[in-house]
C-alpha cells in the first residue's frame, strides 16, 4: 500500500491534509481513494476513512499529524464500503464520534459497528458543527450518489469536501494532483457521474448550494482536486450534466 499525504491548507492553527492510498499489488482491483483530515488547534476531524484494507496505514499516517486520542469526529459522506467499511476498527481504536446521514445509521451494524451512542445522525437539511473556532457545514448531497449523502464545507480553509461528486476514476492516479486542464479532465468524470449520480435536477440542486459558498477548492473522494477557476468550470459542467434517471432509456 502506497500512501502520500499532502497539506492542502495551513494557517498555523488550522490545517487540512489529504491522504491518498493506492494498492500497488492490486492495481487492477483496488479503487484508489482519498481521505481528508481537518486539524483545528490539535483536534482532528477525519473524512471518509475508507475500507479495512487501508486502516493500518491511515491510522499511522494520521498519527504523524495528531495524537489519535485527539481525533474527535469521523464523518462518512455516505454508506459505501470505500467510505465506511472500517468503522468498527475506528470505533475500537479511538473515542471519536461518528457523523453520517440518519438513513445509514442502522446499516453500520453490517460493518460490525453497534455503538449507536457514538453516532451523530444528520437529518436531510444538514447542520453546522462548531469545531474549535471553525464552522463545518454539512451540505445536502442526496442522490449524489447515495439517497442519504452529504458534502462538507470547511469555513476556514474554504475547501468543499465533496465525497463522490467530482470523483475521477483513474487507472493509476498520483497521490495528489490538482486538475490542470478541466477540458481534458472531464473525460475521466463523465462515465462515473452519468451512471452513479441521480439526475440533472439533483445535480442542479447541489450546485445551487455550492454556488452560495465561497469555495477555494473542491476535494473529492477519488481522483484530483479542483482549484481556482476549475471550481467554477466543474460546477458549470455538473449543472448541465445529463445523468442517472435522465438516461433511463439506455438501461431498460
Ligand atoms: Fe460512493
Ligand atoms: Fe467513492
């Protein structure tokens, strides 16, 4: 397993770190994933920790930035195994609270997790969580792609952690890359978004929410981050995308 981490933002008291894991021994079968750690005055907030396969490496990588007992929250954008399958391991090894859509709380027992007292369950409209001096906003992203799904906006770094929205499925991605040329990159977005995202109406609802935020970067769970002008180019692309139920005649 190969991990590299990259600091996306650091103002001295607040930091955002990206971890990217790729399994070099199973290049064809392992779906590369990004995890993100927000650090506020030494306290940690982990986003989409992923599967059992990367637990040990991610635990060690986080330990290089914070004391594990200071990991306060772990957020799951949705229920998928590449997002949440390691929840039982994190429950044993930390005191963190787990944040997820109310739709998925009971499903976590199938990943071997049962301590529901540690779950903060989000209703559909989301909440704002005060994290030190930072405000973390849970933005509805339902049906993009899971029926209960959230993105997370960090008010200090102005990074929107978008989960599978903006994900690029690439055969051998580098650990950290930002999109250079959106027109070239969109070929890596198209197939995934057409099939996994709910519909154009839902994409527009999310883009409307995103456009109300001051976004410096969009950071997805797979592939590359979008920065500066590529944020607007991606949002404009998503707004026009035909996907999911728009394309139902191709599937039935
Ligand atoms: Fe997913
Ligand atoms: Fe994913």
